[in-house]
C-alpha cells in the first residue's frame, strides 16, 4: 500500500488519505509506544496486526476473478486466532451461508454452518442455525399486518 499522507488526531487513531484507519493506539499501548496496525489493498481491509499478541491478528481474504458463490471482490474468508469464517453470497450480494470453524487447543475442530434464505426481492425468509433450527419469517398478507411474523 502506498501511503500518500497520514492524518493523526488526539483520539489515538491515524488515517490514510482515503480515511481508512491505519493505526490505533490505546492508553496501554501508548505507554509502550506500540500501535495496532491496519493493512489495506485498494481500500479493502486485509489485516489487523496486534503488537503484543500476534496470535490475535486478523486476516481478510477477498474473492478473485475465478471465485465461486458470487464472491468476486467480496469478503470470502476471515481468519483470526480462534479460527475462520467463510462467506457464501447470492446473486444480489446477500449472505447465503457462513461456515465458522473454531480451533481450540487440545480440542477437536468445531464447525458451525448458518444459512439464510431470501425471496426474489431479497427479503429474508428463513434462517437456519448451526443446530439446524429453522426460523421462518412471513411477509404481511395485507397492509395493516405486522411487518413480519416469525415461527421457529
């Protein structure tokens, strides 16, 4: 990333010319002269790096030209110290599914899938939780109905 200018304010943040947060300095980090650093690629957040606990660093991966599930240019994977979240999108950019993988030391890897279903106008109709519980949202039948009815 080419930095054109860095703007600083007294609140502990510095910004690049696009207004993206580049560094964050908490009161504790300030005592040690350290900062939390943010990295970008074409304005998209790609990493958050912590000075004292790099195991907590976060990486963001975006879909490339050959990505499936409508992930081209969208957040595809977020990795952090606890595991990762993978994102799947519909034709209108709506999140259809997330796969959360948790890595716990000395434990089996746990995977949780959450899904969403939408109508042709991109209105949420159903959520399916990792335990396979379904919550169904019903659209109003007439103008004076509540906005949604929920069953699950």
